[in-house]
């Protein structure tokens, strides 16, 4: 649960997980919970991933390869 | 609009315009170019049957309260167009669509019996409990009972608890028979950092690859929505 400005306090948590398990993570927005839509949008949340996982190959895992394996695309 | 959405969103007036894309797998406000086959949209997988109170014997019913967000109706409506063939909508009580769905001829998410192969999930929510060391032991018999019932039904069990309780519950989760997850990564407080108690054990499990008994590992065989087709950019 992040409470800091721009969710900055979540970054170390996310990076720690990405560091140890990049092949076991997927990205999610918690849709359809829009209760906080006036504070943060899915696009903003998504953009954080580039900060947490600056390496494109890592994002490829999180956004493409891992979901494909998990859901059987 | 993406080709798999037929027309204007029926709840469009409920959304802040910049968030209009939230439900349709398109995120026009993100930075950079999307990757091919990028998983970038909301994806409603087999979802909740009911919150299970502590003293419950898993009645498997559905409650409905006044809504404050749209979710169920449009999810239900658009699921086929989003190519979701195995899908259960929320029944968290926020959805005014629940009475509507009860009256429909389609299968109801909260029933114990349903079409074979449909994913089932029960969520146990304890997210509002104040810290009370040792409380997890009071939950052990109930969790065992729910676990046994979910295992019997083939349901997936999902836990939502604050970080302090998640940390306490990890030993109780380990021997569960049913497929289970911990929602929101255990709701650990980010301000305490990744070194806080409870956050490390899952990381270690991930590192060791203990997929079968890892509380935060999903078992796709039981909960995957198996889409017919996923839009390719």
C-alpha cells in the first residue's frame, strides 16, 4: 500500500520483486476498482512500470511473456 | 474505440474522461510505444463468489449493496467481446447488476454449482483489522474449513489482509489444499520498505521457485480465463 507522493514509496517494493522474480510477475491496474480514479489513473500507474523496470526485456517479460505463460495465450 | 468494443460505453458518464480507457485494454495516455501482444488492459478473470465472514460456513450466496462504481454490468456485457470465455464477474456487493443477473438466464457467479470448467474463486477479506499479534491463530480453524470446502468444490481461495496479518498467516497458508493466492501482494505498507517482515519470505519463495506452495503464485489451470483471441496491436 503506497501513500507517498506519486506512489514513490512503492518503487523499492516493486523493484525488489522484479529483481528476484522477473519471470513471475505480471502487471495489473486493479480494475474495476475506480474508487481512486480521481487520484490516480491506470495510465499513470502503467507509466510507473518504466521506472520500476527500465530494461525493455524485463518489461517484455512482465507485460507479454509472463501473462502469456500464465493465461495460456 | 478498439474493434472489439461495439459502441460507446454505457457507463461513460460515470468515468472521468481521462480514465475512460480503463476498461477496454487500451491505454492511450501511457508513455512510449506498446510492445507487440502487450498485456496492457484490464483482464477480468474468474472472480469472487462472496466475502466469507469469520463465522460463516461458506453459504456461497450473493449479497448486494448500493453500488458506487460500475463494474459488473459492463463487464458481463462486454466479456464476450473481450474474448473472455471463462469469466465470472464480481459479486462484491457493489454491483447493482447482481439482481439483474439473478433474473437473467445466464449462470450466476455465486452458486456453488455451475458449468463445468468455470473458474470459481472465494475471497476472504480481513483488510480492516487493526494490528493484533496472534490473531491469525483464531483464524486457523476457519481457514481450514474454508480450504476444505474450496478444495471440495474446486474453487480458488484468495486472501486479502493487511501486511501484518499476511505475515502471520504465511505458515497457515502453506499446507492449504486448495489453490490460493494473496491479493495485492499481502497489502504490505510501502513506507516500511521491502525489508519489512513478511515481505521477504514470498520473495525468497519466488527466488526458489516453489510455485506449487507459494502463496503469491497463481495456478493458471484453475483460474485462467482462456481467451479465444487477444487483440494484437
